[in-house]
C-alpha cells in the first residue's frame, strides 16, 4: 500500500510539473501558433528574435516591424523599438560560467556565441535555415539536432494584456514584471479570447468544462446521493455520492443526457430538449438542425451550426414544429418557449 501511495504521489508531482511547464514555458519549435492565445491586434515580440514583432490576426501570427540602427531591439512591454535589450534578449551574461568555446543560444536555435571564460568574444547565426548543434559545435540541418530554444509568454507579451489559459475556460493570464498572473472570470463566466473579456459560457467553445465550485455543496450542507447540473451545458450533470453528513463529494461522476434530452435537476433526470429551458447553448449535442428558441410564444427557432447556437429566426405568425423542423400553422406549445 505504501508503495502504491508513493507511486501516486510521484505521478501527481510529475503532472503538476507538466502543467506548470505547459503554462509557463514554450519551445521555439512548437507547431501551435502563439497567437491562438491572444485577441486580434495584439503586438508581440516574435519568439526567437530580439528585433522583430508580430501582430495577431485571426489567431495567427502576421509580420510586424523590424527594428534596426540606434534602436535595434523590439520591446514587448512598450510595443516599440528601443536602444536597450530586455532581459530575454540580453546577451551580456550569456558567457557567464560557460567556459571557453562555442555555445548555442537559448532563444534561437540558429544563433551561436564564442566565449572565453566569462567574456563574449564573438557571435553569429547559422545560415540557410540550419541550427547550431551544441554537441558537435557546428551548424547542422534541423533534423540532425534537437532545438531546445524556449521562451516564456511574458518574455514576448505586453504587460496587463490578457491571454487564454488553455487548461481552464474560466481563467486567463496577464503579465506583470515578466511573471504570469492567473485570473478567474467572475460570476461563472468564461474567457473569450476573441474579445479579451469574460462572457457567458455559451459564447465560448470549451472542450473540458471545469468542475464548478461547491458543485456538491459544502461542509455545512453537502449534496448527497443526487444529480446536479454541470452549470455549463444543457445536457451535462454530476452524480454526488453520499459520503456522510457534512462531507461533499470531491470527485463527482460526470454524465450527459443523450442528444435528444436535456438535464432537469428538479426531476433528477433527462427530459425532452424542447420541454426544458436552459441558460446555456441549446445546440448542445447537435452539430446541425434546428432548435426551438426560448422566446415566449414558440414563434422562433435557432439553427445549429457546428454544434453552436446562431441568432433566433422568426416564423412570424406561425409556430416552430420541433418534429418537422420547420414553421407550421398548427398552434404548438413547448416548455422551452412558454411562460
């Protein structure tokens, strides 16, 4: 048992380290574009460079400006060219403790430096897209060496500019003094990277919804042996086990109603979607098709596009028929669109 516990603790520590690295450290050879984390128009220092900037457009990097002359360094903090380098690009201390000889750059795989004790005697860059290989101390093809160049998001991003936390839909980061600060959206909202603001959950595509705070109650009043809404989707719910009085289930079991039903907490079960009101995306579970809109009178419907709600459409003086998936003369009433 002691060995098993030790193994579990080790796994947990490794997972924590991996999560830390995933949010703090990025490698230059990553294929994912860093602009997926920022809203359009954000100006960043181009990773692996000290003189170039990029501008995020449609969550992709586009060319910005190139600094030269008396102001050769681009400052991510100020968003302009400057005469002095930031800590990320400061090569004054690169030779400290490195001995004598050639060493590779920690931020760009093509760059190399020649050190004599703690003094920098020369520097350069491999041409034709080649990388400097630390083992052989020469320029080689990228496939013949491993690029270990890396950067922190806050090395390249302006301070106080929010960016997406990919592990948590309801959180986002900002930078201050080259450190990442984690922020949580208020009132159960999710972070929308397109607007750089916290919005309603149904306006954000979230692959893994976070476990709601006190979803199974608290020590004063624990929810026991009951199903509760996941507070993020129309179909999702948790089962809170009965662990005893004053002991809320810390790891409730997640489940979903099938695509024809929404979860109803009062009835403790799954009910036909058209009979239920829901504060979240009504297209939950449906890639395409139409849903009755939650507008009194049942004259409106919503088209589902790639599993997402669109703007309600009016049947005018007719009623939306869920079965026929069209407007009808027949007077129809559903729980979702009735007072």
